[in-house]
């Protein structure tokens, strides 16, 4: 069974921040955190489907096992639980996930393009660019596979005609990365309005990635 844990208030706090910051208002987006039950069943705690973040409480949080099982008598988990499941299975360094329908990420993802190294901060996601996962219907395993592909070697990506996703070692870290990605999207949109931006070379970005890695230590 789910035990009372310090993670519950953290989930509520970050869920409400999605509204407060307008990163993903009302019922859009979702978040989760890796969690093991008392019987050692591995899985994650995720926000419920279709509930406003302003109204969310501890009892609304849903546990989903890494096998995709959850209590059918309670609230339904977010319709996007499948890509949370697959990311936790495939990314050992992932302990928390934030998925947002942030304005600039949605706008940019509608063009289905990767964000190139127009600014060195693109490296914050872990790669030379930020990928955009190919479009599939929300909540499907096909979309989950596309997201995993776009996240290869990275901790964040866009999702075509949908939004963005970011993960980290904690919810605060994942949320901060989601905010940073939204800022990057806004800056890239403005840069494109001015013309074709100059792109940093792979060698220049390699140096940035090394500095980022050392900086985090």
C-alpha cells in the first residue's frame, strides 16, 4: 500500500506551480515521481486524469506500477501514464517527469522541428539540439515510443503538435528544466522572426556540454 511520504506534498506543490506559473494551466499536462510500494512493487505516483490542479489533493494521486497496473476502483491516472511508464523503465537516471502544454513549446512543436544550437543553453537538455518527437495520438504507446526516441541522450524534448516533456533527479529539477525549455522555445521563435539564426558548431557545443557537466558537480 501507499505510505504517507514527503513526496505527496511535493507532488501537490509542483502540480499547483503548473497553474501558478502558467506553464500548463487548468487540467493540461501532468507530472509524476518514481515510487516503490511497501511490498516493493516498482512504479510511480502520477497526477490524476481530468482534475484541475487547484483542486488536487493527496488522495487524488494515483500509483501506477512499471507493469502498467493501477487500482481501477480509484481515480484514473493521467491519460499520458504510458510514456511516464516507458521513460522510467528506460531511463535509470529519471526520478521525476513534468509534461507541459506550455504556450511557446506548443507553438514551436506545431512546426515539428528540432531546436538547433542557436543558443548555448540548448545544451541544458543534454544534447547538441532539442528533438521534437513525431506526432501520435495522446495517451498511446506509439506516442510513447516516439518520445523515447526524441529523448535519446537528452532529458527533455518537444512533442509534435502537443507540448513538451522534461525529466530529472527530482520534481523540482524536472520542473526547472521544463521552464527552461519553454524559455528556449520563446527565444527561438523570436530569433526566427528576425531571420535565419547563426547556429553553433558541434565543436562549440561539445565544449558547452563539458562545462555543463562539470558545473553540475
